[in-house]
C-alpha cells in the first residue's frame, strides 16, 4: 500500500492545503496519507510551527477530511514534534488534547554548551555561523551534540517515528563540513542505532532532501540504514513533503522492499518501506 505519513501543509511551512494534498494522494493511488505539521509544545517561538492555539483547529480539519474522504483514502492526524532539552518534547502527554494518531520526533535545533540553539537545516550559512559562534568552530563537537540529543530524545520521550535521523547531512554534499567516513562519525551512527533499537521506535527513510535538491539520497544514509537493519530496526518510507507534488518523491527508488510495522500507523499491516 502506497503511503506517506510525513506531510506538511499551510498549517506550518508547507505550500498546499491539507485537502489539496489529499486529492493529490488519491490521484497518485495512495492508500493512506498522514499529516504531521511541525509543532513545538509547550514552547513555540518560530513562525513555521503550529502555535498552541492552532493545534485543535488543525486536528479538527484533518479529522473532518478523514470523514469526507472515508472509503477513498485513509487519513491520519499526526504531528512532527521537536525535542529541545528544557523546552519542547515529542511526547504523547504534551499532545493529549488532540490524541494524535502518531508523533514523529525530530531534532532541528542543537543546544550548544552556552545554551544557544543552533538550527540544523535552515541554511549552510546559518549553520556555519552557529558552529563558529557557539561551538568554537568545532564541527565535530556540534555533531557529537546533535547525536547525543537524538539519543536522549529516543530514550526519554513517548513517540512513534524518529524523523530524519542524520539531518546533519543535509548540506554536507554541496557545502562539506565533515567527513562521513571518519571513525568518530561512524561510531556516532553505531551508538545512535543502538538507541533506536533499544527504544523500539520506527526509523523513517526520508526523501525530503531529494525533493529539495540538497542530496541524492535519503535520510538516514545507506551506511546508517545498514547499522539500523542489523539491529532489527523497522523502517517506514516518508517523503517529508512540503508540497502536494512531492508526497511520493523518489519512492520508486526506496520503496522496493517491505517490513512489518506493528504500530499505530499501520496496525497489523505490511507497508512499503526501505531496508
């Protein structure tokens, strides 16, 4: 069954309305589409996420669409929630009021030793500036902090899917700032793969960097996927779509195998994913 559970719309930083996305998914032959607007609760200080007052209205619209298109496509209401130590958490308790069908937990901001938050994926320039100003120019220290924060999220928060595990690769092809084959980096992948396995959470294979032109590969990398697979981690294929025409970006490349996912997303079913 063709599905995508990582979808952004005009409720956050997406281009199209939820209904536009639903109609595109039906046209493309999807069996299910899940919405996962960015959310940072209880703290919200950016323009690209659901503010707390918008969350109930967002959930109401998605569930109304689920009823409207029942029998044609399965529609789920989720959120992509950030983990910011001391701030936001991707945890069911924070979103209990809307009872999301699933939660994607992601790290978009790395907390530096001085308490500053360095955005992982805004732009190569802002990332370079953040590493220079808050990590003393030490990219390795920044990467260690990123993966440590991901592991902390995995083992301390109640959510379903871990989003784009190695988002730190986004700019590394066009604006290299670290060696992805370095032993210390591969050791971080091993430690993080151990944490994913221990958490029992699903790892998404995310094609978002392909649709946005930054990479010609998914998150996580092939080397990372090998480590996750060796530890028995389950995968789900996601587009991280910010527009209706991207909901199945590169699915022909990464959806050629199947894994069983006993999760709220696809209870008792087998879905296309990448291994």
